[in-house]
């Protein structure tokens, strides 16, 4: 299993998170018309380790997870559940040996449509995932 599949499975197994977003957890982008709140994640960096014999199996990609919601409190609730699921996590994640997941950065944003009728609150979390690639 690839890391992104394991990450999705791990998040969908978190009852506190799925109580808020159901299974609306997407890689890369949210499908048009998706009900809020939801979560989207994207890899923003992939740091590689090297030794004399080549690339090491230790990986450190950075993923941005974004909570999208119609209200700021709702976005914050989703963010708190993401933190509970990921911050300082270590162990087996669907067969992937995760050594540690570290929260690196947090950002907030508000997007309003041009006519001002629709607002979407977003909370961004950036995590470095330290794991052993097999």
C-alpha cells in the first residue's frame, strides 16, 4: 500500500473525524459540489535521504491537509480531529512503518465568492510524515 492510501484509510478510521466529514476525505482536490465540511490533502514536499549506495528507505514527505467548512467553528472542529488523528502519531499505518508524524505549520483562510454570497472557511495543517519505504 502507498502512503497516501494508508493516510486516507487512517483518517477514515477516526470516528471523531468521520462524525464531522463522513468519508469526504480527498487527495489533491475536492470534487465539485462536495458537501462541507470535508478534508483534502496534497503532498507539498518530498525530502529524500541518500547514502553512498543510493537513496535511503527513510522518507520525509510533507503533506498539507485542509479542512473546508461553512463556518469557522466547524473548520476548527475538523482541524482538531485531524490533529488528534495525526499529531505525533507513530506506529503501523496499513502496513507502513510510520516513525513519527510532526505538525509543522498551521494557517487559516476565508474564501468568499465574488458576489459575497458564499463563504468557505479553511484551516491548513502541514505535516511531515517520517516513515520507512518498503
